[in-house]
């Protein structure tokens, strides 16, 4: 989908306060910087309130604004199903939508919309995966691992894993990598 650092790559992440949207954004940005990308980002909506809506914009490459325009996101990652559906207008035609969905599916009316858009949705129970590993606060890393099973451009699995390893405090490093790897393996299994 995206070939070079010269092309802008737009990523929107959405969820609720306390789910780790900003940490996911930080990891993606650090991995992109490590690959030589120019990086711009912004967070919008109720970040100060735990449980409030959080939307984070991350733009890689030559861009002039930190906000992703509607209909221009190559990737949309959502840690909350409702928030993911609410931010769907950011997704571009043929974009990729990664969703933490308890049952691993999207609503039929949402799938119909994605089909008309030519977009691909990959949903899986990220929260359940993290909880099964005893790390319910690491749902964000499960979804990021899942995402990394499919997308190598602009940032691949190895880049993200190395960034998580470097950015995680020592006491959380093993758990963070275990959850990330579990999400990655779920992606390989689900869509192999």
C-alpha cells in the first residue's frame, strides 16, 4: 500500500482515556523515527478524562499539518468498538481498519460501509488476549501486535517489537513483549 518514506502515511488511533492510545502513538512514532521518517502527530478530544474519547493522529513523511483529514487515513486502529466506528470517516478508500472487537467481528452495517469503501477490516479480541495473559492494561499492545502481523509498510513487526523493548520499563518489558507477540501470533493464525 505505502512504498516509501517520501509518501505521507496517515494513521488514526481511537479509543477511550486510559486504554493506552497515546502510548501506542508514541511507539509507532518512535519506530517511524528510527526508520528515518518525518513524524507529526496530534491528540484530540477528552484526553484529560479517563474514559473519555481519545483520537490520536500520526502522520509520517512530508506533511504540513499534524491532523489527518477525513477520508485520508491509510490505517485506523481502534481499542474501543464504538469509538472505532465513530472515527471511520477518517479512513480512506482501500484503507485498513484494525479493531478490538469482543467477538472478532464488525457489525453488518459497518462491514457494508467498508465494502463500499474498498477498505479491509481486521478485528480480533485484543482485550481478551491481554486478559488471558494476566495483563488487562496491555490491550493496546495486543492490538499493535495484531496490526504488525499484516502491515510491513511503513513500520514492520521487528521495528515495533524493538521499539517496545526499548521503551518499556524493565519491570514491564517481559509482559509487554509477551502481549505484543500474542497479538502478532493471533494475526498470523487468523488470516493465514
